[in-house]
């Protein structure tokens, strides 16, 4: 049997606080979602001014990144590159840039998904959150 690290509540709070700080520093109204390795929602916050739809998109991006153990942008690029049949993959709905997996020792612990600004800015917020716990 192998042991595996998991995201604990303290980690989730650190990720969320750092992601929120990054968004606020840049005056970006976003929604921030954090999921575990199975894509289960652990945290969702919608900052003031963020579009209501962003609270649906952020968890979808996070779930896609967690289940695939890769940035959600990989799927967006695949689809934009012509592999549109990938749109029919079950369980993946957030195939847009903005979902970043939390990888430790080669294993996916979960992911952060952000929605509300330009895709690269969403990623910037997500990565700032993960950096708070050394990922």
C-alpha cells in the first residue's frame, strides 16, 4: 500500500487566501474554486463584482485539471487544434484555460480553478494560490 499526500483544510485556506490576495492586488473580480483529486469541491468563493457564471466555470476548470492531472489549457489547446471530438469526454466540462493541478511528488492532490478575467490572468491567480503551499 502506498501513502499519498492530501490537501487539508489548512492548505485549502492558505491557497484561497493567496489566490484572493493576488486577485485583489490586480483588481480582478474572479471566482476561485479548489477541488480534491477526485474533483470534489472543497472551496468556492466569488469575489465582489465577479460574474455569476464564474462561480460555475471555476469549479469546472478545477475539476478538469484534477481529474486529468494537468492544466485545463491542455484540453482547450487540443480542441482548438481540431480534436473537437474531445468535447464528448465524460466528466470534463471545464476545458478552458484557468484550471491548475496541485502536483506533489508526481501525484495530483487536487486543483485550483479560477474564472472571471482573461485566461492567463485566471492561471496567475490559481498559481499564486498553489505557491502559498509550495506547489
